[in-house]
C-alpha cells in the first residue's frame, strides 16, 4: 500500500530531474540561438535558418513527448512543413512564424526558468534528509564550524529541533513535488501547444502562397497548351486548308493530278488530329480515369527509352487533380532523364506516407537515375515545372544531382488538402 502511494511521488520526482537535465540543454540551445540571431540579421545566416528551425522543432517535439508521458494527455503540434529548398521569402516566413516564436518563447523559459524551479524542488527532499540526520553528526564537527541549516546547531536542543524541521521539509516535499511536476507539465503543454487560431493564420499564409503557385502553374499550363495548339494542330490545319485549295484548283484544270494533293491533305488532317489528341492528353490523360494512377504510371514507365523499374506501394485512389499532377511530375522527370542523363537505369517509386495519427497523409514520389549527374534547375525548365506543380498542392521538391550521379527527384504531395 505504501509502495503504491509512493510510486506517483517518485514518478513526479523523476520528471523534475529529467526536466532539470533537459533545461540545461535548453539553456545551451538558447545561447546558440542568441548568437545566431545577429547572423540572421546581418549576414548569411538565412542559409541555415531552415536547419535551425528544424532543430528547434525537434527539441520541442521531445519536450511534448515528455510532457504527454507524464500528464497522460497528448500535446498536439501543428506545424506548416519546412520546404526542402525554401526561397528567401519562405525563409522569412519560417523564422518569423508564430510557431517558431512560440517555440523560442518556450526555449527561453525552459532554459532560464526551469533550472531554478526544478533545482529548488529537487533540493527539498535532500534538505529534509539532512535535517533528520543532523542529530547524528553535529557533535562531530569542530565547535567553530557548527552545522548550519535554518540556524547554527551548537547544542543538543538545537539538534533535536532539526528533527521537527526535517519532518516539515518532508511534508512540504510530499505535496510540493507532485504539485510542481503537474504544474510544470501543464505550463509546458500550454506553451508547446500551438492554438488553433495561430495555426489557421499559418495555414492561410501557406495557402496564399499555394494559391499563387497554383495560379502560376495554371498560367504556364495555358501558355503551353496555346503554344502546342498554335505550333502543332493549328499549323497542320492551315496546311490542310491550303492543300485542299490546291487540290480544288488542280481538279478544275487536271483532275488526274488532284489525287496526290488530296492524299497529302488527308495526311496533314491525320497529323492535326493526332496533335489535338496529344494536347487533350496533356490536359488530363484519359488513362488515369481508365486505370488509375498505378496503371497510368506503369504505361508511362513502359514507354521509357531507358529501362525503368516502377515500385508502387499502398497507393489508393487520390483526388483527380493530385493524380494528374503526380502523373505529369513523373512524366517530366522521365523526359529529363531520357534526354540528358545518359543513364542506363531508371527507378520510380510512388507510395503513400505519413498516414499515422497526428501526421499528414502524403503522396511520396521519387525518380532516380544512375546517369552522369550535374543537372541543375533553370527558369522555364522541366524541374521548374515540377516545382510549380508541387507548390500548387503545398508540396515540396527535393532535387539532388551531384557530379557523376545519381540524380534524384523527390516530391511530397499532401493528400488531405
């Protein structure tokens, strides 16, 4: 019975000891943050801003798990994802976001205030133990160096009174330790839980950027379709009209010579029809409706000039717009690899990820080749188009292409938007 009642007290005491040790690390991180802030303002510190924020989020996530483990209540985190290759504006939003400010406020309080509070609470039981033991050793000390607790102990009367003081310390410790642990856990939970309103503000900011990216992608897509129609089907149809006119004039003068012109017009009309079908296919491939994303990707990789291995796992149906974007992302990556990589092998992996409680369900796309590498993103190029398509869905692109390869294109697309 006594052991059962003593166990929660020990658990609370262990929590305070753990927080004391963690607060020392928080104090060191706070000092590092204080040194980094001038770098952010006056030098190239913006380059390491995503890593610094990711480190802060990682440490705050550990604190959430500690707090949730002690209190038994989950501490929910609501973060807007950190882009893999953020622009300068995205770095600014990341550093000055409400979630980053809230984590910094917690780090400051945890690193500067928590050591004092936890150290005082942890010291109370030792004070009680010391007071109870004073009658056993006070007389062994030299007369000019008495035991000092609440008062100097120089006689047996003073020593026996320390037993009562020790009992008081013990009583205070019995109630203080669990109360302090519960209070600190509650305070940390409040500081580490991003309010729904703040999260909505960040979501609105992210959605505004996503909307701008979607409009940019839509505009680029319309220009591409207009260019394809103008340079392809329209020119071929103009050729058909000219050939039919030539056939008409030839038919009036020499009917036996009109047949070749009619045949050329027929071939030009066939080519124009094929161009129109290609343009329609590039808007939304009909194969997606027929076979789904997995079947469409299988057909796409099967047409690759470079041998391609397709790996698909846990891929259920996703919204049509997301399927279309995923299809064209893979198609663009394969086109780039076939044109420029000089690779002998391609690998495409598409799977669902992050479908755990509290995480965002994502569609993960990876295209890798064993080519010569050294590729880079240029305005208007295929990689820029992939980044535009991903950004329209609040997705992120991670592109790696070291010299001598391999080249890897990884895209994460949230499925729940």
